[in-house]
C-alpha cells in the first residue's frame, strides 16, 4: 500500500517536471493579457486592467454587503425581517450609479475601438493574402513580394526529431517591418477564411475571400514576434504560422534592397537553361513546402481526399496539361492556383520534380522560360 502511494507520488512529481520543462513546445500559460509592443496593444491592456479593477471593486462592495447582512442578521441571533416596500431614493441610486459606471467604461473603450480602425496616415502598406496553408505578402510601396511558409521540419512534426524552440511558429520568409512606423495591412484570402493574428501586436483580422479587411500596428522596439492563423482553415490549420521581425530603419532598408536583388536574380534566372539535377533539387524543396501537406511526401496523396501524384495521369501525361493545372488550379477542388504564389523557376522546378520523382521517371523537364511564356 505504501509502495503504491510512493509510486503515485513519484509519477505526479515527474509529470509536473515535464510540464515545467516543456519550453517552447508548450503554450504560454500566462494568467493575464500580454502588454505587447504596440500602442494599440498597450491601450487594450490598460483598458482590460481598468475594467478588471472596476469589476473587482463592484464585487467587493456587492458581496461584502451580502456577507455582512447574512452574518449580522441571521436567524440564530434573533433578527427579524424588516417590512418595507418601494423606496424612490434607493431605486434612483441603483439606476444612476450603474449607468455612470457603464459610461465611464464605454468612453475609453470607444476611443480604443476608433483608434484600432484608423488606418489613415500610414508609413507602409502591405497586402496580406491567406492561402492553405501559408501567407503571401506584397509590399505595395516597394514592390517586394514573397510567400511565407512553415519552416518546422517534417521530422519534428512526425516525432522523428526533438521539437525545436519555436515548433510550428517558424517560417522561411518572415515579415520584416521598421520600428516606430505605422504599418497598414490589407488582408484577404485566396481560398477559405483565415485570420492574421500576432498576440504581441494586439490585433487580429479575418482574411476572407473577396473582401479586404484592414488593420495597423506601430511596433516600438526591435524583435521577433510570432503568431498564427486563428481561424480553423482546414486540416493543416496548425501549420500556418506568422513571424514578424521589427528592425531599425537602416536594417529595414537593407532588407528591402536584398529582397529586390533576390527577386531580380529569380527573374534573370528564368531566362537561362536549367539542368535536370538543378530543377529536381529545387523542386523537392518547393514540393515539400507547398504540396506535401496534401499529396504527401511520397506523392501517395490521401485516398478519398487528395489524389496521388505517383503514377497519376496528370504527372505522367502531357506536360502542358500538368503545367496548366499547377499554375491555374482546378475549380471546385482544394487544388490552388500557384501562378500567383510561385515564381517561374519554382513552378518549373516543382513540375519537373513531380514528373520524375517516386518512380514516375518521365524524363522530360520544364524550363522556367516555358512557365514565363505560359503566363
């Protein structure tokens, strides 16, 4: 009996130790809102604390009066219930006082809501597009654009490796913004409803196909801030993170220049002839980031949900039909149009990979120049 109790105690201690050491792989079990790093997040936090303490004060007064009355006027002390009816004074007091409290709460809340919706006089505008299951960003002031996808290795997801510090909250291309600048986001979606949410920025907005929602933030200090899609957008909803990196103005301008150079190199690379080995190596990376979630790493698909590419008619059939499907998608299905998401080189690489991986071995390849012409 004692031995059994000791074992249970040790098991409990071990479990608590595991919870305490979960690190980045576990949720942040905080008991309050984050104060955040933007003026809006600070305003929301201060408003939350104001309302909380008002509610605490009301609770203390109401329950204090109730407990004192119950204790002082209990039957065992011989208390007799008072006989009285309407009191105009009391009714006026308990109507006016709550009304004044609500007005006192509504004024700062209204100011905060108005400020949240005011996207005017922004220093930077970014169009955000939600895709299953990644984000597209277009910097309207500089012409920089890219796709941001989950960077957590598949080996961690399938428990073949230990979880990293930022498990499921890391991306290949983070959003980079300057500090102390008003950044306006125009948020929409390409397929289903998503939601762009970074807790430290203090706001969340739905990304809805056919609509454009707006939000803004002004980050006050440099750092990396992580979030994720906050709308149930499909089977890989949990694999759609957001990473915002705030830099000083000089570092931000350098990042913009580097991104433009990278885009220029990709554009120039579309005009040269690529070897099969080059396209296969790059295509595997593109496939893993964009296609493996549905069609699986080995191209086997998910029976009844997502078709297999291994040995399929599209991957082993005419090249033009394969290109058309990948670039323009298929209406009424989950097959997205990748022409707006991937550049010419990545499209050529992933189509080449699909036609020559998993035993398909068609032997042909797609050059980026062919994708460029097909656009």
